[in-house]
C-alpha cells in the first residue's frame, strides 16, 4: 500500500516502457519490508532537469536513469562518483537533502555478473565490440584485467582504451588472443542487420575456454546462440541488469540487496515480455 509516508524512487527514460527496474526494485523493497516504491517516468530530454528537481523537492531518495539521459543527467549532479566521472555517464542518482550524487552502477553490475558466473578478470584479455557509453562502462569494469582492446568503426575517437579498426583481419587477430568478447553494439536488440553482423565475427578464432557476453537481456541474441553452439560459455545482459539494480538499492538504502527476490522478479518480468 502506498501512503503519504512511502519513499519514492523512479526510473527516468524516454521511452521507459522497456525498463524492468520497477519490478527489480519493488521486489527488493517488498522482500525487506521497506515502505518505498519505484515508479517509471517517461521524460523527454527537455524536461529532464525539471523532473529531477521535482524528485528532489518531493523527498525522493534516488532514481535510475536509462537512455537517452545518462550523459545529460551528469551535468545536473552536484557530485559524481569516480566511476561516473571516468565513464562520463550516470545511471543512478542518489538524492540527499543537500546534494545530488551521480553514480554509474552499470560497470559494477557487469563486473558482479562476471564474478557470479565464475570469470575472474585478473590476467585476462578482453575484446569489446563497439565504442559507445555501454562500452566505456564495460571497459571500466574490466580495468583490472591484463588488456582491453576495442574494435570500433571510428577507433581514432576512442581515447579510453586501445582501439582497432573494424576489419575482418583485425577482428580475427583480436579474437585469437581474447579470453572474453563483449558485444556492446545495439545490433543484438533485434536489428535486421543482426544475422549479417554475427556472420562477420570470427568465433572460430577464439581460444577454447573463451567467453562471449552480450548486454541484451530481453531476448537471446544470435551471437550467444552461435557461441554456445561452438562450445563457448556465454553471459547475457540479465546479470548486469540484476547487479546494477542491486548496487542502486544499496546506494539508496545502505542495505544489502535481496538478490534472490530480485532475480525471481526479473525472471517473471522477462517471461511477460
């Protein structure tokens, strides 16, 4: 039951219908008996500052931020966490009485998901496909590894990791020395170009024992299906979503997140997609 004493959190995006954050966070609040609620808020870019200020005025404790606001919302913050500052994007707002702090829990969520799957980044070589904001978050999460190589259409614009041009030869060379390949392109979301994209990737060049990851969580990308068929372990975006939400919960409440309850809620939400 929502009352005048219920604490508010929100997820801000445009559009926001795809977000599963409300199911995740509301399950966490219920599991621990916290009188709080997360609401979805469709916010156009020109109204972002107004909505953030309204949340502060309402006494909300935080908000998750999704596309297309992750970069713009950083400028509204009084303070940025080290990860948010390094990545240049904010996906979690911590609203305190005297200041607004921007966090990036995407990178920690990705790292936690890898760890839960038994992958230790130390001493490992990672190849990241794409160079957008999600790629930067993944690179930050993998900074404790041996090497990070980015393959991008415009590698000259990548200043935060070693980058290579997107060519057949370079893909083969990088895959041949990779312990982990992470697809950070939007093609796995269901693009008509997805099959051709996957066909162009030299999965046969990967060493045995390599892993292939995608950030997509609402469907099974063709890349992961092909990688599994070739005998490689895979990881989809579900783990990242779960663990970034858990980190946000802890930032807002200072309590350990009830991962089991959140995981069950996410499963239920995805089955209803």
